[in-house]
């Protein structure tokens, strides 16, 4: 079973001490926002354990700073729901559904505008997350993180277009799309909010830094793809690296998993030397 596969990566696991507190606070926040309204919602929310994930992503964050990262990822995760059903292969309707969220970004939610009147619970929750991200943030940083969220939202329509055309992307196309659809490009923004710093604009566009961010996204997305291939195959989703490799190479599942699994190990061998050469002024 792909869920049993272990990736041996050269990083020591660390989980922050406020994980349990973040679990309680995030569940309370979701209830207040109307995102968790029924027992089945709560069961699914607890199973995701997004607070545990973010306590490992930013282990030295606690309290409000950790909560913001958790709530942002909760919203990003819940955005998947509308596009797993009848909308999955309807790119125009997906783009229209995403527009409510991109409008929050472009309307100045960061300055306090928030979601429009009559918006649904998820749009309102997203508007609140945007306002919290904007607190004491520079205009350049806000523009950057807004762009990452927009690319994440736009990726849904691209994926829907592929499904509508029964088109399986190539490996190169898959990685390019997953860097947006996997949300990992936005995760460093959450790290910066959690640790109260901003990456200088010239570094965010530096080719070496960009390559490290791409490697980070590829590793996280590949691990997720290997572990979730059976679930995504069962619902007819083609946006999974294992399925892409099966189609591209004409190989069986075991061979595709081995090929996919080799990627994160090789990528971290590239990432680690690059990280060791980074100078302290980045932080």
C-alpha cells in the first residue's frame, strides 16, 4: 500500500509544543466560521490534523502565529471540496467558483475590506485569513503572497480543463502545475508570518532561492502523490505523479511508485548543499 511507504529524508522531525493547543483553537475557529457544523465535519477535520502538520512545519511558532498558519491551510484544504464532485471537469464553472476568492485578494481584503456581503462561510473565512496575513505586512510581501494564492486558485481551472479533455499531463507539466496546485509555494509565506520576518524582495526572485523553493514543493507534492494515489485514482483524477509516470513510461504501479519515490531522495541531495551555502542575511 502506498500509504505504508517511508521516505528516508535527511531531516530530523520536530513538532512544536503548542500542537495540542492549536488543535483546540483551530477547531473552535472553524466552528465559529461555520466550517465545522456537523459531527461528520468534525471527524474529518480531526483526521486531517492540520494543526499537527503546521506545528511540524513551523515548530518554533506558538499561539496566534501558529494559529494563523493552521487556519490558512484549513481554508486551502477546504477549497478542494467543491472541485471533487460534479465541477471536477468543468473548467469554466471552476474558474467562476474561484473568482469569489480571487476577488477577496484583489479587492483589498488585506486592508480590511474582507469578504463581500452575503458571501458563504468559506469565502468569509478566507477573507479573515487574508486580513490576518496582512497585519503589519509590507505592500511587496502582500503582493507576493496574494500572487501565490491566486496561482493556487487558478490551478483548479487548469486541472478541470485537463479532466474535461481526458488529458494526462507530462511529467514536466505535472511538476509545473503541482508547484501551484499543491499550495507549497505559499507555505514559506506562512513561515515568514509565523517567525515575524519578510524575505527581501530581491531574494524571492533570486534563481538559487527559487530553485530551492521548487525543490521543496516537488518533494512535498511527490510524497503526497505517492501516499494518495489510490484515493485520487478512485475518483478519476489524473493529477498524480504516480499516474503520470505510469502513462508516460507504460509501466506498472510498483515501478511507477519506485520511480516517484526516488525523486524526493535525489532532490534533497540537491537541496541540502544549497541550504548550507545560504548566508544569514536571508533571515
